């Protein structure tokens, strides 16, 4: 058994998502476990260098993890042959230029979604990566959530029969920052920095719907800015000039109608921050981030509409919890492992820059649908 070291340039991991999910819960966790084991029994060990703009935050991360090297000079990191991979978790507006630089430098690339702030740029990245013959991937983490994995298994087992309806509810109340600190960074609400919930969340819904319920063929979407003013990390008020909520309907090639509400302005009264109800002829399921509940046709109650009397049915009682039949890893970590195996053993990794471009395509069509008040066709990308 031998050790295979993979040098990874991690750009943008001083932010919430990059630090928590990609650095600490994914790569640091993989290193602590002794790496990723290949089919031959070799160990893939990530070797990290941090890149960012804030020297204080970089220093703090370095000290926390036994002196991980860091730099504020991306060009120097890209010129270092010890690092074969470039990872990007910067704000959307900064991603395209940096990823393109990495591809030009011959680095394999892995990045957060959206891969770019326009379809043209997203396709440019894919074409450049193919031209340079570097391996590439885009984060599509929700495919590895325990609740979604259970839902996917039910679909493969034929539990639903024909699926006709899917309803997704995502979101929570993000504090404005005036009296309580906000749970999301201020750039999410600024157009100049790549903010907006349509670009953020429709990329997720694209790969979820495509992989679970069939490729999306049509979209109708309306966005809204419900909160006009928020306060940034320094306590300074600013005007929100992008949408903080989106209401989208997708049609799929299989005939399913999928409706997803996305909001940073809603208070949660449901099982989880994300819930997806799937209705089929033979049964229904409700999946959250971790849990999944089912109601087969044989156990479906027979309610009668009568608003003049109290409802005697407890609708929650007729649902069965899908048991845990395996241990589930952090969803980001699970995809990182697959990407590392793709690099070393050429294991299949379909979640590439073209798939990332599909998410950007759907977001752009969502904006177009909103502004024109019309349905939009989702054409296949080649």
C-alpha cells in the first residue's frame, strides 16, 4: 500500500461555506481519517494550501490546523507544481476569472456552484477544461444528503410508481442584521457581488430534479425582494437590490410537475429547512435533509372536506419513517471523496462543469421567465 499525495489549492475557504463544509468537515476530516482508500489499497492524502484576501483569517485557520501553508497570491500558488488541484469557494462574481486561470495553469478544477454568473462563462469554463484535458467538477452536495439518498432509493425500488407531482419548500428567516446577526453573508443580497436566490438555489434544483425526477424541459419562475434593507457585517445598512425569494415550477421529460419555493424571508413550520414531497400513483414520500417518511397507497387515509367541524385525522400518524440502513457522511465530504478517486483512479464523475453550466442555464431562464412573465423552454446543452 502506498500514499498518494494530492496538492489542493483552496481559494475562498475563509468564508462560512468554504471553511465549515469544504475545509473542516471534508478535507481536514479526510486527512484525520487517514485519506481515501483506492481499489488497490493505496491512500489518497490531500495536501492543502489556503488562498484568500484576509491575512488574519488565513493565519487563524493555519494555526488551528497545525500550520497549513497559506498565501494571498493566487498566481504563485497556481505556479507551484506541488499542487495539482484548484478549488474555488469564493463569491460567485469572483469565481470565473480564478477558475479560468487555474485551467490555463493546467490544474484540475473543482468549484462551488454556480460555476459562473452567466451561461456563456460557465460553458467557456467547460470548453476550456476539455481543451486543456484537465479533470473538473462542480459541487452538487444535496445529492448526498441522507434524506435525498433515501428518496433516491425509493425511486429506484419503484415505490412511487409513476411520479406526477413534486413540491419542494426551502428556506428560513435570515435576520436582517439590525438587531440579530444575519446567518448569511451580505453579498447574498447585492447584485454587484453575485447575490440573488434564483442564481443560488435554482442551480441546486436543476441537479436535484434532473437526477431524481427527469431532465427539466420547461420553467416558470417569479422572484421577489421582500426585505428592502439589511445590515452588513460591520453594522452598516445597505439596500438589497436582488431577489430574496423565488417561486418556480419545472416540467420534466417524465411528465412530473415540480414546484419549488425558495425563500430567505420565511419562518419555518415544517419538518426541516428543506422538505421535498413526492407524490406517485402507488405512494408518497416526504424527505428532509436527513429523514424521509413514506405513505403507501394501502395506508393512505380517506379525508373528507368539512370545514364546519374539527379535523379528526392526525395526518402525521399515517406516515412511516424510512430507517437508516447505512452510515451517512457529510454530503460535501462524500462528493470530495468521489472527486479524489476520479483524479487518481479515473472513477466516473459526471458532476462536471457541463452539469454546473446546466444549473446556471436554469437560473438565467428563471430570471427571463420572471421578467417576461412567460414559460421558458430548457434546451439541452452540448
